[in-house]
């Protein structure tokens, strides 16, 4: 009995222990199911859901009349669900080959898309699919819709295949206006883009140049978000939630498609004529700007290209052609991104500088055939002499020697070779005051700053290049085939090795006529002449006019850039306007504008830039009507001959178009 009670007691103790353990487990289960349900549900969701970025429809780019310069059009896309590939790759590849046969496309092009980039066995980009693993794979886009629809009519033969549409960026060329360099293009995001902007996804497109880049954030809108549930293979099972994207805003610009097309056509025509005359005429640019506001109506550049080459992704061959210097590097805008020696178009600024330096505006100055500085002769154009003339006449006939002497004397007053690098130079200061030597601030990326080679610039450049200059002074340039150019470069290196930091008298003289090391873009020259045309206000050029909401049509004006007063007195400005008007009536461009309509008189200045190792650069910078300016037109053609032979006819053609607009 005593033994039986002992066993019974132990059994009760064991049962009690089991009950306690079970009670604890039940309590913990209740805690997990009730108290911790939210937390564990969130963890579960994070393990089996994915968030997909849904790109917004990109905004359009419009000219000032609302004509479409860039827009989106639909492209037919054939897709394949990822589950089909995950279930049986061999069967999926056989299906893809059949799809390719129906579409009339190479099977290999489609098969590469069935692999995610980075997967073992995947082909190299761009053959693989670089997008999300949770969305259907786009096997082919831009396909024939009729052929594509036959695929979805046979779901038994083509399981998982769907046909959809996707937007692609196109550039319609209204009125024949290409505007490739100013519009820009789109490209895939880079890791740097993703790090800088969390709103971007790996397969997004962003602006890479021109207005597409400058206004990228506004144009691309706000992407949407779709949360999907996935199974253990990563295949989507259902949509959890969705936030729709917000379309990008349209960009209304100040560009005029008719004027842009006219500038492009005139540039191409006159460059072709120059080549027939024996000039290479290998590149050029045109700028059309309203001097009253800074609004830009046209930015033409040659060589050009069709911006639609980017639609659907550019081929390696096309990209190589666009970036090849031997093809003229068409991606570069000669209107904004490349500086040229401005030649005699600089003389308008030099008149203002000479007056600031103390020379009388209404005085007379000697225009000899040759002006001697030290042991070097500086020649007038065609080595002609004109006696004593006014500054107005010096502008009209483009007398170099007048400006050589004005700049030389100013250089002597500043201290000559002994002047410190900080010495102020009225010629350099005036040029900067008119907008040269720095970015204009236009709302476009990659603008060239040009160059004003004053004493400070010379010292900094010499310090950077001294070692190489001295090496070249010893070794010369044996790799240069042309003997004359080789000798010239060696002589320059020897001269600059020890004293290249100095602003020499010849440098100052060349600067006054826009030669030597000075560089300016057509846009900078348009801004400078715009200041002369409008009475002395330097304006920041603008291409964007307003951002427009696609639904409400609400407009947000693009902010105007800053303005400043040019270093021109009212008297100097009036004098220059009279002189520039004389260039087209009795001066170096009279033969071009002689038959111009009387209600649209043009004022301007020719320029013929000398470039070592190349042919002359042709310039003409102008505005009209001369008495009440409404438009500035600046044109340059590299290796195009004299300013009056090539660039001036370009601007004449554009002015005739502008006259028609009123």
C-alpha cells in the first residue's frame, strides 16, 4: 500500500509538471497569435513581398507655339511571364524560338532577354534583361501589332505570352527642326544616378544632355509603387497594393520650330557652298535670341544628327559615330559648348574698352597697313592702309591696326611686361562685363565658359604647363608632320618656357581683335551684342519658358536669370549701334545685305578668325531691326572663310525668316 501511494504521488507530480509545460506553451502561442500578430505579420510580409517602381509618363517638350519637339509614342511589346521560365527553362526557350518565328525576328535576340543580367549563364548586357525579376520579361518591342496579336490568340501554344504597349521617346521634327543638341536624349540610369536619387529604379531612363537633362526631374514626374506578393521562386502571386504614378510636366520653351529649322537649313546651305569654294567648313553654330528678354528662339549646330537615333536604345555603331572626332563629334553643340576665336566681332567690345581707357570716342586714329610692336609686324587685312579714320569707320571696314595701337598703348600704361598678374586690364574687364569669359547661365548643361586670357589666366596656365613647355623647348615636336607647324610650336615652347606667365604686347594686341588665346561661343557673342542692342543690359539667356501640368494646364514660369549693366556708357552704346549699322550698308558685309528689305535693316560685325594649322573661321554677329532690335543672330562656321562670305549669308537667311514672324 505504501509503495502504491508512492507511485501514485510520483504520477500526480509528473502530470502536474506536464500540465504546467502545456500551459506555458498555450500561453506563448496565444501571445504569438494575439499580442505579437502585427509585428510577425510585418516580418512575414517583408519576406514574401516586393515593391516595384512604376515609371511616370514623361512630359513633352514644346516650342513656343505648342508644337511638339519631344513626346512619347506607344510601342507594341511582347512579354513573357517569369513563372514560365522558372518552371522549365528548356520549354520556355523553345517557346521563345516559336515567338521569334512568328514575329520574324532573330531568336537569339529574344533568348537573351530570358536571363536576368548577373544570373549564372546570362549573356552580357544589353542582351540580358536588366530590369526587375518580378515583372514580365519584355522579349521584343516595336514589333508589328498584327503579328504580336496572333500570339495571344493561341494561349495553348504560347502560355505566359502577353502583348502590351509601352511609351518610347520620339522627336517629331516639326517644320523640319531637328534641334538634336538642344533637346538632348535619354539614357539608362547608372549606379551614381541611383545613389543620388532614391526615386529612380534600375531600368529607368533619365535625361543625358540638353533640355532632357536640364529639366529631367520635372519631365519624368513622380513614379508609382506597386507591392506584389511572391512565392519561394520569386514569382509574383498577386498584387498587395498600388500607388499610381504622376505624369511629368510638359516643358514649354522659347524655341521656335520655324526659326530653328531656318537656322539649321541656312547653316547647312552656306557650309555646302563654302566647301564648293574649297573651304573645309567642317562645323558651325547659330544662335537666335531676343535681346529684350534673353529668350532663345533657336540653337543650331552642325554637324547635326537625327535625335530619333536614341529611340528604343542606340546601337554601338551609331554611338561611336556621334562621338567620333573624325565625324565632327555631332553630339557637341557648336552654339553653346565649343569656343572659337571671336576675331573681329570682338572689336565692338574693344571700342568700349578703349574709351574706358581714356581714348576719345569721337577722335580719329591712324589705320596703317602695318603696326610694329618690338621686332614683329602686325598687318592689316590684305595689308591695306586707310589713313586717319574714326572708330566707327574702324568698325565698318574692320581696321586691325587701329585696335593694335589702342591695345598696345593701354598695355604700356598698365606697366607692360613688369605689370603684376593682378593688374586690371580695361580690354579684359570690358569683355567680361559683356558676358565673355564665363558661362552665360543658360538653362542647358555642359556650356563652355570660353576664355579671357588676362594676366591671371596666363600665370595660372604657365604654372600648370611649365614642365611640358620646357621639355618641348628641348625636344621639339617630332611627331608633327607639317614642318612649318612643327617649327612654330617649338618656337612657342621656347618662348614660353621661361616667361610664359607674362602678358606680352603682342598678346594684348591680338586680344583686341579677338585673336590669340581668347575664345567665345556663339551664345556668348549673342549675349554681348544683345547688350549693345538693348541699351546696355546683359541678360541671362533662357530656353525654358514654363512647366505645364498635363491635366490642369497650370503653368509655372521658368525663373528668368539675373541681369546686369554692361560696361557701356549711353554715348558709347549709341556710337557702337551706328557703327554696326554701317557694317551692312557701307562696310565689310554691305554686299550681303544690300538687298535686305528696307523694313528690316540689319546691324552687325564680320569676323575672320585665324587658327594655326587650320583655315579661317567665319563669324557674323548681328541684330535687327537696327533701329529697334527684336532679334540677335550670331553665326560661326569653322574653316568657313571670311565672315562676309559664309557666316553673314547664314544670318541673312535667318533674318528673312524672323522678318516674316514680325
